[in-house]
C-alpha cells in the first residue's frame, strides 16, 4: 500500500527518531498515519457505506438486517468517528513532536553557525591586525635597510596608503 511513509518524509533527518529508535507509541502512531491518512482508506470507507446502504435498501428487500434509516450503520459510523478522534489526536501529536524535534535541531544548528561566524569574524579581525602590523614592520625594516644600503629581499613593502615610502 502506497501512502504516508515516515522514512521518506523525514527519516533521514538527524533529529527525528526512526526505526528502532522510536518507542512503541511512536511506531503505532506512524503506522496509523501510514494506513489511515490515505485516499485509499477514504475510498474504502465510502465504498463500504455505499454498499451497506444499497444492500439494505434495495438488494435484500424485506430481509435486510439494517433497513432504512440504517440505524446500525449510524451507530457504527458514530463509533468509528469517536475512535477516529483519538487516532487523529495521536497522529497529530506525533507530527507535532517531529516538527518540534526538527525545529530544535534547526535552532541548535543556527546557534552553532552564529557562534562559528562570530569566532571566524574575530579571527579574521586578528589576522587583519597582524597583517597590518607585519606590513608596518616590513616597511620599517625596508626603510632601515635602504638607509644602511643593505641588500633587501625581492618583495618591497606595501604601505597601507598604497604609495611607497621607500625610495627606489
């Protein structure tokens, strides 16, 4: 029977319990939702009611076990509706539990992403500060080297203003 499949929808989400990680209530709720929350189940109930009404109105004639106004059918549908209320509440509770688990997981991931972004921004600021200091040291060393007429490396310093303070 095709229909609602717990694993297909969110079975691979790391925050949602699946398979043997679910308790008995969760497994039953998922199974009820898989079977009852389908158009096939709706059609089965509609066909059953239609056959019941046709049989007890026209086919069986005087020997029908539930003649019009189908009191037995009405009683069965009332009982079914009472049970269906609890089934829907159980399935809804399971859906809310899954949505809550996914929301909590998303929140935790977002918070860790925000923390990583803050740390990365701080490290980037420190690297920029250190790079600026290194450029300044390089500029001073190059100026000292030029004053002493020392042989310098291949890479001239780049001052922060983009110009060259070392005469060439």
